C-alpha cells in the first residue's frame, strides 16, 4: 500500500467510527425515564429520577438495547451505567432503611401504648381495691367542701373503676 493512502484511510476509518458512535449515542439519548415528581407532575428525562423518588413513582425506564456491545464505546458510558446502578442500589438501601425505621417506630409506639394500658390498669385496680375496702371515702365537692360518698355514689364509682379495669387489663 502506498504511504500516501494511509492518512486518508485512517481519516475515513475515524469518520466511520465517529458515525457509528453517534448512532449508538443517539439510541441511548432516546432512552427515556418517566416518573412522578413530589409535586405530582409527570417528568421525562434521559437521566434517572432523583435518588429520593419512590420506586412506585417511576413509571418508565429506558429499555435495554437488543444488542449488547462487546465493549463499551467509551469509559464514560460504562461509568455512567455503573453510576445508575449504584444510585439504584443506594435508593433501594435507603428505602429498606426507611421501611425498617417505620417498623421500629411502630413497635416503639405499640410498646408505649402497652405501658400506658398497664399503668392505667394498675391505677384502676388500686382504685377498685380502695372502693371495695369498706372504708369511708371522702370527695371534694364543687364548692371546695369535703363530703363522704354515699352508697349510690360509691356504687357508681365502683362500676366506673370496674369498667376501666375490664377495658385496660386485657
């Protein structure tokens, strides 16, 4: 081959490679993400949604190409794919952590409610013991004077205390 033909052939090969790469990039540019933003607006982009977007709000992802290249055209596209995968893994880990935090908070709330029920139960049982003790019980009236409970009042308070024991001491 004549040495004068090498630069033209190299230039033609470079142009052909650039054209092939641009077709590959054009196919990637067509890849669309579709998701619902926190404000409720449907968003479209060739970039993945923000990392805090819930998976249920992602409506569409780019379709994988039917022919996978043997090697990436450039290190940039490989690192971009890795970045997307890393972002998806991070989002999944965050969602799992949030789910666990919600479960832990629910368990703590249930435990606090159980403690309150137990305390209420103890107080109601103590009140019932006092009412059943046979001792005379004084109560402060609306005018600030103290008066002993009559048998009807004593019976009404005993019924209230028993209802409280029944509802909180399960």
